[in-house]
C-alpha cells in the first residue's frame, strides 16, 4: 500500500471521537482514554485504549465500538484494539475534567444556576408504591426525551436496582462514582455498595453523609431531571434532603385509604418546615378494574389523593394539585419484579398512560416559587 493511500492519525482520531464511553457518555478522545494510535504500512491500525477500571464490564462493547468506528476510515485494512487501565494520575485528571474544576463534595444541583429539576418522591408510610412510582416516572421522562437520574435515598429499603433491572455496579474513577444506566435512566443506590442482600444499619449522621456522597461524588452529567426516592416518613433523610437540596420539589405518594391519607398529609406538611415547594400528590392503587366485567372496584376506597391535595393546599396557602391517580394493575408489580417498568413492558396499559401523563406534566412545568414558604422579615 502506498503512503498516500494510508489512513492518517488525524482521520483515525476523528473516527475515535465518535465513540462514547458507555458509562460516562462522553467521547473517549475527550476523556483521555485513547493512549496511542499506530498505523502500519499494510493499513492495519493499532489503537490502545485506557479503561477507567480494571474489571470494566463494558470492555467488549468499547472494543467493538472502537473497531467499528476506525474500520470506516478510508485506507484501514484491519483494526487491533489493546486495552489497558488508567493509572492514578490519569484517573485524577479524568475526575478533574468531569467535575469542570469544581471542588470535591460540591452538589451541583444545589447551586443557584443549576438547570436540573429535582423532585423528591415522598410518602407518609411504606407500601403505597412510592418506589414503583419513582421508577416509572423516571423512565417515562426519559422516553419523552429528557436526561434523567435517580438517587435511591431509601437507604434501609433500597429497591431501585431491582425495579430498573440494574445488575452492573457503578464504575469508580479516582473515588468518583459513575452511575449505571437502565431504560435511559442513570441510577445510583446504596444497595450497589453492599454485598448481596446485606442490611444497612446506619444512624442519622451516617445517613446524611451517605446522601451527600450520592449527590456530590457521582458524575451525573448534564441532567434535566433528578428524582430522589425517599424513605417513608419524615425522618433523617427527608430533613437532609431539604438541607442539601433546598430547591427540591416534593411529590407526595398516597393511596385512597384513610390511614395512608393521614400520614401522607404529614409527609407533605414537612415542606412547610423545610421551605420546599410541593409539586403535587400522586394517588396510587386507585381502584382495580375487574378482568371479567371491567367494573372499577375501589379496593382501598376513593378520593384519598384529592383529599390530601386539598388539605395540603389549605395548609400552605398555595395550590397543591392532584397529579394523577394510578389504578391497580398486576403489570405494575410484575414490571417491578422483572426490572422492566410498566411504561416499557405495557405502555398501552391504563397505569402506564397515567405515569406518562404525570411525567409530561412535571417535566414541562416551569420553575417558580408558588407553594414555597418565603422567609420575609418586615422592615
């Protein structure tokens, strides 16, 4: 092969710039992962790629993507990909690049200029479907074209990896956590950092530090929306969320049942103390359609969600809407068990359509101070 027909290093590098790291979602050339490009006289191109971790589970995908991209360059006869691992200095440089020079332990979502909408999904008690609601809302928002992340802040009852079918652990780059992605949603959970199904037994200060780490030490990229799946009740995590993310908007999940309504009102009322905005109420398990006759059976009663919204509206003096009522459907539970949310597995179901409508309403809302108590001191 003549020298004039050989591919150039610039051409090969341009092709490599089209390859994105599947976890960080940035070009590998930008991340410093391309260590060397060598072109032989027969048109063979050897590319050395530096992985962020030695046991990278996506090494085969990266190899295939690099091979396919370089093979399109004119004059390339074959591609050889060599994989190595970044040293500590290279990892530190990558982390600094991704953080944009920000100091460690700075929560970008809490900064005044952040464009990420943050929704804290809360409930007064467990068993109302808060986690399945979070998972389906997140995936529905991703389906609508938004870049979405989830923090599984329910430390004791973490279930988001199961709900979304996440089996790949987060990548760690010089202490920075790169969240895995499922169904278009980036997710991180305390359950990803413990072995098997081992329980987590932490007290208040440790819970606060854990939430701070999940927010500050994770490379989220440019998110449009971040959802936090809070534990039920008004305990440490709810208070820490308000301290770390004062601009977060609270969504209360309840069922029509009286007992659930009463505790849901307490979960929403804490926003008056933390000075967070109440984005609305979601009523889950709102009736079951008989599979034989289609008649709607109010298994847990009716009107609970609207009652909670009305009570909270009176309490804070600003409108708190009922965002939607999700019917009882076996496919919601089945999707959670299988790691395939109902908005993916059965998008035409009644529950999936309600989740999609709520997601569109939340994602399309403009920021504002309505519903957020203001601290005003008279002169």
